[in-house]
C-alpha cells in the first residue's frame, strides 16, 4: 500500500483559497494532485465512499455545524479497510511516480485526526481566510449555485459557521503530528515567503512556483463590506449584527472586522467561545 508519509491533505472552508494553493502545489515536479477525475474541483471527497461528503451535512456554510462532520481517531470508520478503499479511489488519478500525493477537499479541515489515524505520518495543510470575506464569497456563491430558499444563509450565520469550524481546528491541533496553517492573505501578498514555509514543511527539494496567485481577488468583498456601512443598503443590518456580536470572537483569531486585509497572529490555543449560537 502507498506509504502514508507521501500523502498531503489540503483543507479549509469553501472560498478560503484551498484551490489556488492546491494548484500551485500540484505544479511542483515532486507533487501530484488528483487530475482528470470528472468530479467537482478534482476533490477526493467526491471519489471515495468511506466518509460522507460535506454536501450531506449542508455543504458550504453549514457542514461544520453538524457534529458528524468532525471526524477523529475515535470514528468507527477508522480501519485498514477504509484506508485501502480511499487510496484505491484516488490512486488512478495520481502520478504515482512522484514523491508526494496531494488530495484537496474542504472538509479535511475537520478531519485531520481521522486522516492521521488512517494514514500515519501524512501531512495536513489548512488554508484560512478572513471570516467576513469567506462569508461574503460563500453567500454570493451559494446564491449563484441555486435559487432554492433552503440555500439562503444570513451573512452573520456564515461568519458563525467560520468560527465554529476554526474552533474545532484549534481544538484538534494538539493531536495532529503534521499540521501547517496558511493564511490566504499571506499567501497572496507574499507568495514566495509563504510557499517557502510550505516547501520546508513538506520537505520539497526545490521552490514551489507562485504563478497564478493574485492579491486582488478579495477587493470586491472589501468594497462590498464597506458599502454595508450605509443604512439604506440591503444587508447593512448584517454588518451591524456581526460587529456587535462577533467582532470579539473574530479578533480572537487575529482578524479585524473593520479591516479585511490585515490579519494578525494565528492563535496557538482556542479563543474564548463568546457565542456558541448558530442557526442549526
């Protein structure tokens, strides 16, 4: 069976930047990403049959609210048969001659301990992005994907989902042997430096190409957020709600609701859980 130390998992909430990072990593000569799968974004979650896909837990903006999406080493799904079945689903789409094999799926964010139990020595790289930007992008994405009323989520609920997901990540972190957190803002503003961190973490022998990373993709959301300062704009009350109820919790993760482009330091321990409510 494939040596688990070759496996690199990328996770992060939808719209956080997992796809750009996966693409530049897969362009490295020592790394193979899943290609030609025929599934959305070539994500491994859609190829395997061992664990449920994020869609079954509500999909983007919802899945982290469902306790079943948080898989650990105590899951009944942990077994050698599960590991073998997942690899069998993925291996046809990798170049098995490369030293590292990459699989990217958003729910890996909540599955690090599960993946580590199945594949000891594997690496997990998680991409995080400003919660307000992720919420604005997810809201637009969900609206474009479907007109069904069940797809609607308030902006504040999407921010609460971000907080719930990343609290779980921080709680899991002490149990993970190989975890690297990459801030999207750092990745696009100083790609060479941030990709050098990834290179060192994985042990790649040459630099990761930075082509395709752009620092302009968040600007539309910065402008949208600024527009919500005006009381007559649709959704302005959502900004007020986020600033009143969630700003302190967001600050605990090093982000500022008044400046979407200025991340601080990623916390070493889970911030105080100031507000555990969510829309269910």
